C-alpha cells in the first residue's frame, strides 16, 4: 500500500490522447526496446487530454526560463502487462547487478524486491489502486537541449537507490556551488519548478516522475479525490 492508495477516485472519463509533435520524445521507446508487451494496446506516448495540456504549459514555462532547453518524454501511459514486465525486469536487473540469483528465493532477493518497490508500483488490477502510469496521468521525463541531447541530471531514470531522490544532490550543491553535482541539482530543481508550475506533483522518490490527477497527485496536493483512475486499454 502506498500512502496515496486510500484516496478515492472519481474518474472524469477524459480520453487518452497522443502527445503532440511539439513535445520531444525519447525514441525508440525504452521499454518497447526491452520487449515490453504493448502489442496492440497502443502508443505509450499518450496521456489524458488535460494532462497533455499541462505538459505543454510546462514546456512553455521551461522555454521562458531556459530558451535553449526542452522537455524530453521518456515514458507516459503504461498498461498493466507492461507494468508487470518492467517490475520483473527491474528486480532481475538489480539482482544481477548485486550478484544475486533473481530466480532463487533468498533474503537478499527479498531486499531487492523491497527496494525496487520504492520506485515501481505493483501492477494492481484493483480499480481502487491503479499504478500511476496506468491512469494516463503520470509522465517520466527529463531535460534536453535544442539538438535533442539529454542533459545530465546526476542519475539515470529508473535507477534504484537514493541517487533517484529529487534532492539527492542538494547537500553537495550547498557545499560546492560550482561542482558538477550543483549543476545536476539546479537542473532537477528547474524540472520540478516548471512541472509544479503547470499543476503537476512530483513522486517523492523519483526526480523524473510527475503526475496530475491521479491518487499520488491528490495525496501530494491535499486534494480529496483523484480525477483519473486506470485508463481503458486498447
């Protein structure tokens, strides 16, 4: 259970809509490249219509602050089968990174499962507890320059560990304002500033994850209910 799981959902039935061409995508899509089972379920670069409009607002705010910088969309809508695939992939990859057999039950494997669970929501089919990305309300993104080059943010998207926390580099930035970590911290702050300015809420453990209208957003903004539940697949 997440702290936002008990929040009720009153879905407003907005459709998923394709991201407009004015928003840069990271392609090929990283999870499709891994073999995630999207099948005929449709493009992952879709969000609820109201969320797309807020994303365009965030892009405009970013251009005001940094004219030669843009948002780069890593992932958006995610069906449950893909959520399950990626949870399994993340557990296996993290086990291998630590020299643990991912197929053999052990206390070390369970520790990995718990740590992965801080970043990857369970692929719940319960309508009351949808994974954020299954709602079409959540987006993973970073910053890029005008040529499409991704800017260093001091940690990769989907990294398991403290480096992914939004303010991970804040103390290093305070101690050495001219250091590389300070640049990473400023970029994370910039991304958060424009996204929050457009009405998004940030995941507490992930510098790259923002949402509007789902349970996580409602929890972070003290709204009484979410306006997006799990979006229809297909």
